[in-house]
C-alpha cells in the first residue's frame, strides 16, 4: 500500500473520522482507523460496533491496499505535519508517513479482526444542512448529562411527512426544533433516539457541507440511523426505547397568556441577578406584570433586583427558575424578542405550569422559527 495525498485534505478527513472514535474503546482494535487505497481514491473509516464514520478523498495511489493504524495517533500526527504532500507507505509491520523533513513509523493493527462497516439504510429524506446543524445545537442544551432514564440521554429524530422534529429532554425542560424536508415529502412517519454525544459530533462534522440525507431504520433489535453529506457518512445504532414520552401534549396551541420581552435585555438582567445566586438550588423570581418583568434573587445572603420592559397578555404571574436553565433557553432564541407563554399545570391546577420560550420578530409579529423551549418552574422555594 502506497499513496500520496494533500496534507490539508488528509488532515480534515482524519479529524472527521477520529471524532467518532470512543475515548475509551473496549479493545485496541476498535481504536483503529482503517485506510483503503485503490484507483486514486483513499477511503478512511472507523467503526466500534455502535458508530461508524467513513469518507473518501482523492489520492495518488501507487499501490493499492488496506491498513489499520491507531486513529488517535494518526490524527495527532497528521494535524501537526508541515504544509507539504503526505506520503504513506505500508511495509510488513509498520506504516511509514513522510512529509517534508518529518517521518513517522506507526504500528499496524491486525485488520482481519476489524469489524465490517454496516450497510447504509435507504434514505428517508433530505434536509438543509445548516438548519439541521442548528437544530442539533439548539435542542441538545436540554439533554440530560447523568440521567438514569435512557430517553433523556439522547435526541429523538422524528420523521413526519413534511419535516424532521428533533427533541431533547431532561427532568426540568424540553427543547424541540423542526426542519422541513427538501423536495418531496416522506410517506411514512418513523422515529429513533440517538445519543446526544453522537448527535453533537455530527453537528461538528457536517457543518458547511450542504444538504444532509437521513436514513432511519428503527425496526428490529438493532435499529440504525445514517447521515450523509457530500463525501461523509455516519451511522449509529439507536437507543432501545420502547415508548418515548408523548411530548406533543406539553406544547398546546393557542395559549392565552404570554409575555413578549427583548431577549438581550432579559438575558443581561438574568446574568446580573445571577451574580448573587451562589448555590445550585437558589433561584431567581420572575414576576411578570403589566408593562414589565421584575427579577429578584432568592439567595439568603445577597440580593439583587432588576426590571425589564415587557408586554403582558393575561394575568400577572410570579415564577421561580434556576438561572442557568432559564439562560440556556434564552441563548437559543434567534430573534430580537422572546415570547414566554404560560401553561397550566396538568396534574395540579393550583400550581403553576411550565413556560414555553419561542422566537418573536417584534412585540406584535410572530417568528417562523420552530424552536420551542419548555421549562418547569422551581417549586422548592415559594
């Protein structure tokens, strides 16, 4: 096996594949990165039985072949090579990399023990890449970091006839965002839940690649979702969740009570009051009144207050929230104003229900943005 390839092109391809490697693989073989050179093409891939990534690039191939080397080490080496053509040659026991005055010899891993890449399921539909990347970023803020409930560790990908809905949730909040299909609609509804970390890796790897094709094969004991953009493919198994919660019930239409507030003003006020909120369970009280929303810390030692202009529809209400949870939602609102809608508590009407944040173009004009962020009020302190 012998080939020459552009340094920058190789570095980008290797970095993409390395991003999908496990930080602590179960075996040395699964830490490997497979290189296949043939007919002026180089394929780079990784697979750990759960997630796979592969990409193809142009190379000057003098001798076809296949090699398996440490993916992490190859990524570190290629990323530091000088800006000159990279030569790669495999001998009996070593892979030799030369670039300018740099030379590295890497151990070869046994390729016969490496798992075969999974086949890519038929494409479900295609969406705008940048909208998809933004949706992953925006909903992932609500994914639980250490929950024991599997569905809270992932992002649900729900294919409807006209769009893809991404949803993430933890015990305090739910975030969701809708991205329309490009071209024809999808005939059947289907859904799958993918680990949030994998989705975040896809967010980083598929930026600026244009359209993204999604394949959802959620049936059977080992469902799979695949993502394709240009010369990159990622496949991942899905979380085994029999009954994903009915999220739609928490987002009722035509809510009657709401407040519209300048997003940046509310965010700045929250950050200032948060300065005196020192404990993880301390909250900020948001009093939504006619003409303004009043912010007040609930810390037992230090206090702060703020007032922000708002337009209230409905009755005044006062709610407490952990500031970092409130800020997470605000940070994903892309318009000048944020609309905060007040829901009813479905279990106990005497207690306040969650709020729903969404984008608002102006005080009176709605936004076409489909992002919604639901946040439960803190009930520990009244």
